[in-house]
C-alpha cells in the first residue's frame, strides 16, 4: 500500500500547451524520486486531469507504463463527470497496473443524494471486478462541489469492502480528515499538506499527497522517515509561498525555474500561466528557504 510523502504530479506540455510532452515523464519522475518522494499521484488536480480528454488521460497513463516507471508506486486520478468515462479510466489504470485509482465524485450535478453517489462508485467497482484496482476517494468539495461526507464514506466501505482503501482530503478540514481516518484501521487518509507528516508517522494518517512535494520532496522525506522537525518546518514554509496564489500555475512556474526550462510553466485552459513578476518573487523566496538555488541534475 502507498504510504508517506506523495507528490501530486504535474503534467508536462509542449507545442505551447496544446500537446502532452510524453518524453518528459520519465526524467520528471526520476527528479521526484531523487528528491525522496514515496510515491506519485498522476492526473490529479495538480496534473490538470479534468482539462484533458478521455483519450489524452489514457495516453498519459500508457506513457508512464511505456517509460518503465514503477506503477506500483503511482496512484492515478480516474474520476469524471460521466460514469462511463470514470469506468473507462479506472479500467485502463487497472489493466496497466497502477497501485490505485483516485476517484472524484461526478462533479457537474450538485446536491445529489447519497444513493446516486453510491451508484456511481458501485458502477466503477463492478466494472473493474476482474482487475480489482484499489480505489481511493478524492474529497475536494471546493472544486468538485460534492463532498464524500463521512457517513457516505462509511457506507461505501461497508458495501464494497477492500476495494475502497482510502481517501485524499484536499478540503483542509482536519476534523473531517481525522473522522474519516477513524472509520477503519485499513482505511488510509492522505491530507494534502506536508504539515501532517508527523501525525502520519504516529499512525493517524497514511501520509500526505501534496502539490508542493514537487518542490520540497527531500524535506518531506526527512520529516517522514526520521521525524526531522526542522525539515518539516521548511517544507511547510515552501508550501506557504503559494498562499493566496494559483497553486498549479505557481508550482509549474517554480519547476520551470528549477529546471531552467520555461516549457514547464505551460498550463491548459482554463488555467492561466503564473505572472512573470510573481514567478520571480516566489523563486527568490524559495531559494532563500533552500539556502542555495536548487537545479535539476
């Protein structure tokens, strides 16, 4: 099972953002692995998943497999507004051998009853029974408009047993995260902030899944593996650089700075590129926190 500091992966783009840069996947994951991450989430919010077509998302998954990357350390986002698309993506992830599928609720219709959300999950579970990939629920109500509230999560665990293995919580509501984590000792909850890594070491959570782990992976690794409080403090300070700023464009812009490659700053509509002035400010602050500029090998 996945544990520890997990980076929410970016999706590299080429041709001005119009196409996937599949050649960049392997060196990018090598960069993250060298930093010390314990796993990677592909095609989550940070990966701009919902901005890509069904076929593009399947191509991203296949490109990771074809690059010989360790799929047993990779979770992949497969949720969609259409249950048919969610099934197709989850089935593709299972066939390729990803470690888990992260499932958003079907996010267009709001205020739907629990029965409807349970039917959505049941359809995915049933369609992937031949290759039963572990399913993680993705709780991000600020973006999806639909919560996986705790009562419903409990119902899904009871209904589908070992297929529902955990939850990524991007709500920022730590009371919610703790209540969900307490549902079952085999239900793994990953908050979205590095700040919880010490609680995770004590068993309260399974780790964290964070966009800024792209930038502070070594610090997260030290906090997770050896209770290094100074490293954790520095990791959280790096995350705070993006408070009040668009997170995905900001992380992409800083990765572009780290790698000396402006192509990394490209985003898909409806996101917009991080302003150049903001990039310079964040990069300077990042380098001060790191002590020296961090450049990719």
